[in-house]
C-alpha cells in the first residue's frame, strides 16, 4: 500500500551535509515506488517528504508540489529523473527542465542506487556495486534488478547480472510468485510439473494456460530481478502463491530461514555447484531453485517443516556466497577495494550480513547507505549525485542516459 502523500515541510527531514560537495546543483525526482524528491546544492541535501508510489495520482500531485517548492529555493543546473520514459517523474522532469532552461538527465535506476553511497561517503575512487531489488529499467530496455556494476566518477559499466527469469503475464508475476516459480520449472525442463504443483491452488486451466504461455514465449518478458528470484524461491518451497503486500513472499522466506539458522550452524560454504558464477558474468540460480523444489517435496512426503526451512536457509546463504564471490572477482579484475551493497533486497538482514562478512573476509571494504537507506525512498539522492558528476564531466551530452566513462554494457 502506498504511503499517504505529503508535501508538508514539517514532514520532510531537515537539510543535511555531505562530506564532499557536488560539482553542480541538481533537482532529482526519484523512483516510481516510495517516491521522494531531492535537491542537491554543494554539500547541502534537501529531501522531500515521502510521496508514495507514483501509480497513485495523489503521489504525483505531491511530487509536483515538492519539486516546485525545492526549485523555489534557487536555480539549479539540471533536473534528474529515472530512465523509464513513461514515469510521471520523467514527464515532470522534462517539463520543469524546459521551463528552467536546463538539461533533464536520465539515470539508470541501479546506477543511482550505488551513487547514493558515493554521495553519502564522498567517494572519489571506483567501486564495485551490488544492486539488488525488484525492478528498474535497464539500458537494454529489459527489467533489471540483480546487477553487478563498476562505477567510476560519472561512468559506469554493467559487469554481470543474475541469470534472467521469465515473467509469464508480465507485471502480474510480481504479485503471483507461483508464476515465476513455474517459469523456473519450465527453464529446468520440468514444465510437466506446473499443473500438478499449482493446479489445485490457482485452477488447472490457469496453470495449463501459463504453461502454454511459456511454451510459446507469449507475454513472458525477462528480468534479472533479485526480488523475483526471492519470490520464486518462496513459491518453490510452498510459502507463497499470491502476495498482497510488497515483499510478502520474501519476508516469509527470510523468517523461515532465520528460524532454521537459530537452531543450526552451517559449516563453510554450501555446494558451489548450486550457484555457479558463469563465464558470461551471470550468477545462475536455476540449479539452486531445482534443489528447493526437491526439498519441498521431501518435506511434504515426510510431513515435516524441516526440509523446507533448510531450503529457505540454503537459498539465502548460497545466494549470499555467490554474490560475494561474484563481487570479489570483479573487484580483483578492476583493481577496486570497495564494494557497495545497495537496493531494497539488502533490507534482508540474513542476505546483507552474509554478503558483507564474506567480502570482509576477502579484505574488501563494504559500504552501505546510511542516511537514506538502501531502498527506493533514497534513490533521488543518488540520481542527483550521479547527474551532478555527469554534468560536470560532460555538459554537452549529460542528458544521454547511456553509460559514460567506461565501455557500454548490456
């Protein structure tokens, strides 16, 4: 459910200072979900109140009011917005930029997540960023959300991604985790199990229809989203068919894993074959999900919760260890000493602590958002910081959303 929109100055956090000044003054209009706006002027950061999700017309009006109030504080050099062309924030940014006679600068969602930490900690060196969340439009036109980035100044490069999932039915798959898990089964060559596993819960005709969609690749866009992999894992273990609230399935998965780990102490890393980091830069979670289906079946046959609970823990720890290996290899290859953990999936305590522990064991510095948090509510700060760097480095083409400063990735 969207937060109640607000532009009340008393609801907005007080201004605060960054350790290093931004080279340009920027107004940023934030994310689609949990939208906030941010004005960055030198070292001073002014965040708006939380507006909520831009699917709510009230949030759109609140964003417009906040943007104009922040502009009234003085001139800016650019207005930053998300890469997605259809967001209300993008249309508003283009209109306000035209009114002010300044460029509108599009920022890729996951680059902006990493840039939050660059801004908060005044970083000048290149970093490796693990950006994990539900969704953000990528520069290739697909939905991203499980990204390994190298960010250096205004430039960035996608160094890897989670192996993509198909989303049968498109956006509805984010509300119905069984669809994502069914797509994984299909990808594992086990499409014949879709009806038997979910027919009773959703209807056999619906389950059969979804299999036909997958067979024909009809309305099955791909995504590298970490959030959807959490949904798939929860559905594979029988924890979620549909979810009414954001991250409901992922929270159930984390709770079950936490309960198992409170009574068990895993030794070392889990089987690396379940989460291979492939030569093409992808982390492949399909073998891991296949094992979760097996554990769910064992638990059901035995009438015990233990195998499912171990599966939930296995998913978290195996994913975390794979992410750490992934980031460590990228850091070594690119000569970086710092890794940024960003995006809403890092609200998951098990995942975040395990990844950080593994990276520190390897001698790397682990950096996370502090002032504005790792989710979309703080994204406007990263947009503003990245736009300021881009404008200072290349004012002539700052509005070009493609990666700059490093070779373009896909």
